[in-house]
């Protein structure tokens, strides 16, 4: 089934091909083509209260990645946010994940948004790769991708979240 938007990866079709092509292009570029990502650890806190964590990247902190969520159960979990830009600062990657793989928190909502760029690819995962296990994506009906955010779909999201990935392109600024 082809995804209705080129911004989302439904597991097949043109979008998967495009994402694979983008990854190959990045891998084949010279080593300096993509900036070293900045990775920052933060706590995801349960309690049902909405929390946010954000980081800036790029010249003059041109881009911002914001993770907003509410979760229940357990205790704080250590998560990480990694941000990087292409050498020409026209593309941004933002990855938010739990390094230990699966989160044991029950997420009631989530939203990862970018400022200063428009999303070209976005994906959400119920389980992040850890040791010999692979990422497990959420079902398409559980989340949505817009020009600026990857977020849960109320009523369809099954409360499992362990990773979010965004690739975005700089928005044109007016002269």
C-alpha cells in the first residue's frame, strides 16, 4: 500500500525507495558532507504531565527539534536526542530514542517537531534497535507526519514509543 504523502514511510513504494536513495547518497558523499551529530541525553518522566525537551543546531541555531510527550507508569527513562545538519546546512536530521531499546512507559501522546525546516521523511517506532534486535515501526494509522511534526493519532496510537526519526529540509527565507 502506497503512503498518501511523500513525507511518511509506509514500508513500501516510492517513499521507501526515496528514503533508501537518500541514505545511499549520504553514505557515498565525502566524510565531511554531514556534520557530526550532537547527542544530548535527557529524562523521559512519567506522571501523565506534558513535558518537552528541545535542542538547536546549525549556524546561529537555525533549526530546533522539540519532543513533547506525556507518559505513565514506571520511573524516569534515559533517552537521547541527536541532531545533525548537512555540510551546506540545508538538511537536518533529528533522532529521538531510548538507547536501551524498548521503552516501558505508556505514552498517552507524543509530538516531535522541527522549526526552521520542513519534514521530508518522518517515522515513529514502538521499539528501537538494541543489540541484535531491529527497529519496530508503528503502524501507519498510529501516527501522522506533517510538514513540521511527527505525532500520535488520538484513538489509534497504542501507547508504545521508543524512537522517532525526522529528516527535514530548510525552509526558504524571504529576502
